C-alpha cells in the first residue's frame, strides 16, 4: 500500500519581536581644544601676604600675653620683696630690743669685770692680763669696742671729765691729760663714756 505524498503545508510568517529601545550611551568628554596647557586659577591660591599678616597677628597676640604675664609676675615679685623688707625691718627691731634688754646688760657686767681684772693686772700678773685680753676679745665679738685713748681735746660726746690737772702751757688747756676709766661703745651708741682728767689753765 502506497502512502500518498505529503501535501505542501502553507508557510506561516515568522512572528517579529518588538525591538528594544537602544540604551543611551555615555557622552564622551569633549577634548579640550589644542593650545597651551591650562593654568590654575590665581584666585584659588592663598595670598602669601595674607598668610604672613596672619602669622604676625598671632605673634603679636602671643607677645602681648607674655607681656601681661611678665608685668603680673613683676608686680607679685615687688609685693613679695616689700613684704620681705618689712619682715626684715621687724626682725631688726626685735633684735635691737632683745639686745637692749638682755645683751647690753650682760656686756656691761663684763665691762665691769674687765675693770676689776685690769686693776689686778696692774700688779704685773701676766695671767690676769691674759684673762682681761680674752674678755676684751669676747666683748668685741658681740660689737662692744673700747673707745681708743688719744691725746686730743676733750670730747663731751664720748668722754666724761672726772678731774682736772694744771696745764703746762696755754695750748695744752682743754686737752685730755689721762684716762681714769675706759669707755665703750656698741656701733654708734656710747655704752659707757670714757672718764678722763683734763688740763686746765692755772
């Protein structure tokens, strides 16, 4: 049995798919026109004069602050110095008061002791004389010095006249003839005047 030949089938036209819209392509940067290289904008750079002016202003502020600090420190130092001077003055006054109440009477007693020792030393006792010299050194250590013996006109500021001797000449009148008792001073103060005999006219 023979099969009949296939009858030709009608061709169906292909279905056309809708075309997708094209994606926009990024625009390429426009090339700069040929010519010299582009220079930076002068307005975008900092002004060197402005930079220097700012630095100078900062230094000026720092110097002003340092000057104020120095002046405050100087005033404080002056106040401290003034207070210290006041304390030293009070201490000196207290020292002088204590010296007048305690030290001077003790030194005066030592002076009287030296007087008695020197009278004893007049008998050629070398040991007593050395003791008197040591006492005089002790007095000088505490500021008590002996008024020097001089052949000079009588000085009522440092001397006390306790006797008179006849002058051998008019020029000798008023001069110190001899020292009866030694005098002592402490700094500028006369603790005990020097007792002397004075030449007078006949």
